[in-house]
């Protein structure tokens, strides 16, 4: 698979499906195990664990949609041979919590590291040479460009990964039947899919949805200041 | 096959072992002993973020900003073994922020007897036990006890209170480890501290000379040990990929 992964020119649909699986797999070495999608501080502040699905749905409709849209615009720019500095700025302007921005950039660094290893010669990743702390959606957008993922696949990846991050962390923080948890993820498929028509074709950073989730931002800020964390964010 | 790593970056020394055996104290001790001759930094992996990092900062053995904590999402084993990304990013940051750093001490979250570092994260590693865990722990074996680069038997000053025969524990450790080094350590015994310090400096020199080859203690039990009959023994003694010839 590696030779096909390293020639991103015109990958076949089958190959991009495999890449999508690789990127959505929790075993990907990008420190995904350190993330809870904001769930740890939410539970600490009293979020009822039985409302986990609604929590995920809220994220998908707000912060995750902003993230997916950012990734899509970055992918577009990279494929057009253009830079993404202003896309990162647009994302940052829509992510007012510095704790959330820092968490995203920590993850972005992990993807940057992996991407440069998997596609050492990909021109679309050239920007990552100088940008050491890309936000996660920026790094993912460039990875999608390098690997030939479509905008829709990229949006699904961001949505699915967000849900799976929260649900998997819930099994550590507030454990229940893991089969039920898998059912929650599947049950959110329509919510994830509904993000695709909303942002998969975006090309203009100004049109990235600005959807603030103030309570989640406050939780993220609290979490960054606590000294007793299991998860980084 | 693992390759030797050259001294163009900091030597990464892992410290692992069960909870409460004195990993943080050992790191504090090394900082105190080595900070005047080496540029040091420390990364802690904790259950709750930064307990160990705060303890080390409070001990005043190293500039607080040179001590960083990594969250492991309740997966301390993963963070030092299969997805080492968070730790590697912390290593990278420390190397950039305090260039040149010569030695980075990476403390694992206190885990059980099976957790050891990936050779992709650390160049050499110490497994820490203490006498209070009982004199028979060494005989239980496990990858860290048997094949870490150094086994430290800590808190030997407590031996008389817990009825542990330290020389015997060391003997059994050497036997279990095919004579890889064992140090019986007490912070009240200057000779033992010197022995530890000397071992670390040897690793630093070996690394600088490009002669250090990171070894995986492994999660797997070695073959061919124990009371095998001749026939079983012959069968069991096949070539290991992760243990250099001459080391067995």
C-alpha cells in the first residue's frame, strides 16, 4: 500500500477508501488516546453521561463543523498550489478559546509529523516544512490533499473522528457497555453526513461557519488550568 | 534491526517500573547529581497530568520550565510504547527550547511489571523496583526486570524493616538478567548513588560516540530459559531479532 500512498496524483477510489480507514483508525500514531473531545471537563462540571449523544450532536453542529470546513478549504488551497495561512487565521478567529486552539495545534503537530513521514515528497505538504504548529484541520486538509481524499471524505473523517474521540473517552471516564457506545457512533451517522452538504465544497475561508459553543469553550479553558487531567483536552 | 543513535540530539533515558518504587525520586536524584555537568530536561507521564512534574519542580532540582508533563488519556502504557507521539513532541519541544539539551529523562506513568519503553522513544532505560515490594519480585521476571538496560533495586535502607536480603535480591537480579547491570540504591548510601551516576554517564558517553543501540526489553517472554529439557532447549534457542548476538 505504501507505494500507492506515496503517489497521490490520481489515486483510485479504493485506495482513497483505504487511506480514509487508516486516518480514522484509533491506532494511527497521532496521540489520539490523549484526547477526550472536551468530554472530561464537561463531565467534571456535571454533564449527565446519559446525554453523551446530545453532547456529540452539539459538537458536530458547532465546533466540529467549523473544523471540517477549515480542513476542506485548506485541502482546496493545497490542491490549487496556494498557501493556507489565512485559512488558519479564519479558523483561529472562529475558535475563541485559546485552550481549544492549543489542543488543536498539538494534534496538528502529530498529524504534521506523520504526514511528512508518509509523503516525504508531496508538494502539497511543502507548507508544513515551515509551519510547525498547524491547527488540526489545517494539517488534516493538507493530508487529504496529499492522499487524494475528496472534500466529502474529509468532512466525514473530521465528524467521525470527533464522535469516536468523545465516545471512546467516555468508556474511560464513565464506563458502560462498549457495544452501546458503538451504537451511539452509528446512531450519529446522519448527523455526520449532514455536515457534508454544508461544507464539503467550501473554497472561501470567509465562508467557514462561525459557530461558537460557549459552554464547551469555558470547559476547555477550565480544563487547561486544572492540574488533574487524564486527557490533554 | 535497531540502529545506533548518534549524539546529534539529547540522549533519552527512560525510567519505568511499578507505582511507588521511587521513579520520581530517582529522577530527582539524577538531576541533583548531574545538573552541574549536563544540560538536562525531564518529561513525566502521569495518571493525573502533572503530579510528578510538580513534585520535581517543588524539589528545586532543575529549572521548573525544563520539567514537562504529558497526558496519557489513562493509557500510560500506550504513551510510552505503541503511540509515543505525545512524548516525542515533548522531547522535540524541550530540545528546541533549551538547545543544546544533553540528557532528557522520561518517566513512565507508574504501571505494572509489563510496561517498558519503545526503543523509538528512549535510547536506554532503567527499570526500578524497591525492596518494600518484597524480595521475590525480581524472580517474577518480566521484560523490564529481565532486559531493561539497568535494573535498580531501590530503597535498600528499608531492607531491614521489611526482612529483605538485598545481596540475594541483587544476585537473583543478575541471574534473571543474564548479568546485565543491577544497582542496589539508597539515597542514604553515597556509593550507590555514585554507581548510578557512573552508569548514566557511561550511557551518555556511549551515545555521544554513536555506540549506543536502543534495545527493546519487549513485552514478550524470552525463549529457551528455565528448566527446559535438552530437546526443548534446543528448540527454544532460536535467533532473536531484537537481542544482539553475544548478548545472550
